[in-house]
């Protein structure tokens, strides 16, 4: 833009403070007689020019788009992929914005950064998609639920940011950490184990702390898929996500905070076998189950063979009902994935496979498990990961 001013007489400009003139190019003074510059106190100085700054601040605006989010586009029970990115809008307000850098910070520490190559014209906006992973290719669901996350843009005259919060949409008892360098997924599973006491007159062989330890070991053993059983279940002990193999390791902990509903561990020393059960919070047509079963319990039957092994697997199965119910619903859980009747829990004709995996959550009509080949299915472990779905708010 050019401005020309023609005055027939004198121009007098007076200011009470500084008088600054900036230009990107040249300043030319031309006079028919003389040019006089006077600095009364400090004289007249010359030096390098000060960098030009536009009179219009190219301010930017950052806005988080509220939505659900689950990394890697993991699918729900109906095999519909969830939203795999968090969308952030960046808008230029008054002038074009360029040479910008985008950051995600957790409690003030940079987690992710990205150079924005686009120039954003006034009034225009772009959308940045963040997959939830850090610059070091680590995803940790706990940073979304603990502390403060901020989306920030720098490089314009005025920086901009938007702070956002998240919460688990489905359950609170699972955290997921994914390392895309090693292709390892670590799952923290919080269960609330209570001392259910003892049945029978014998002095318990195992304390509550023993039962607690075996329960957690059972969950870790039967819900992990991390190639620890390759000699027994060749080439299947992992999960596949987007065509990539991931190893999943479950770390179960006993906690009363953000954990599953209480589960009682009961020691039984009588010859009468006591059935473990986990009917959960059933409703509607299934509500009468609560009058038949003792709610949420795992019984250690001390006079059974391989008692510790049996107890570990039973714990993984009974607590597993909470997992697959959260993922697949009541029918999927209480019908043992179609291997039993829904109401009476009777086993259907479902022989134990002679080779390959045994499904931890199915009932087998052979009335036993091959413990070395038993584990949670890939679908159910992926369902456990799905339980960590977030709501961005």
C-alpha cells in the first residue's frame, strides 16, 4: 500500500514521547535547502535497524474439538473403529500467521511438538490431528486423566493455547501404555480384593495375602499375550492392531481407588466344593441371579488337585467377567461367549480343542482346561484395551 501526502506549506509534528518510524524497505528524505537533525541531550545516533513488526498482530486461536478418543483406532465390540486422533483447530485472527509450532504439554512439560508448515490467512483455520503419542512414540492414557493437558501454538506475535481435560468414558479401572518403538503394550488393571474369610474348621493353609497374590498372578498370566507361550501356542500369543504385532502384558494391582467392584476371596477347607461366581451388577431378566449366587466371590477349594493353579485360573476367569461385560455386554459375558446357556449357566456341547488356544472365558463340555494352553482370546484382550476409551471434554 502506498500513501502520498502533498502539503503546500509547513508540516509540524509534536509528540510528548518517542516518535518511531519502521519500514521494511527505504526511508528517503529530500530537501531543496537543508536537512537538520538535532538531539539536545544525547546527540544524533546511527546503528542497525530494529526488526520490522507489523501493525497488525497475527494472533492465533487454538480450540480443542471435544470427542471420544482411543489410540490406534482400536475397534469396539461391533468391530467399528473408534476415533484415533484428537483434533485441534488453529485459526488466524487479524493477519496471516506463519512459521508456527504446535505443542502438547502435560503439566507444563512438552509431550509432543510439530512444525506447522502451512501459512494461515486471516480468518482461516487448519486442523491438526494428534494421535496421542509423545515425540518419543509413547502413549500413556494416564496423562489424559491426571494433571493438565494444554494445546499451544507459538510463533505468532501472541501465543495461544487451550487447556483440556479428559476422563475414561467406559471404566476407571484400566490404564494403557503403548510403546511404538518396542511394540509393547502395558496394561494396569485395578481390582478391589477383599478378605471373604474362611469356610470350615481347619486352620487356613493360605492367608488372605496369599490368595491376593495368586489372584493377581492369575490375572497377569491368563490376560497377557506377550509370546511367553510360543512353544505351546505357536505364533499366536500376541495381538494384531493395524497389521502390526503388539505384545500385551497385564499388571494387576489390588486397589480401592478407581477399581472394579469388590471381589471377596474365600478360603474353603471342607470337602464340599464351593462354586466361585461373579454375577456382577445384573439387571432386568437376570436380576434373580443375585438370589442364587453369592455375589462376586472367588473360592479357594483346598481339597482340589493342583489347588494353586486352579485358583489362579478361576480368579482370572471370574474377574474376567467384569472385563468382557464392559466390552461386550451382559449376554456376551454370562453366556460364556455362547458356550453356556444364559440363564442357567449350563455348558453346551463345546469340546476342548485338541491343539491351539483354550479360551479362558468359555465353558468346555470336557469339564477341564489345558492350563498351559489357556489364555484370554485376542478379541478379549483387545476388548480390555478398548475399555480405556477416553472422553475429551
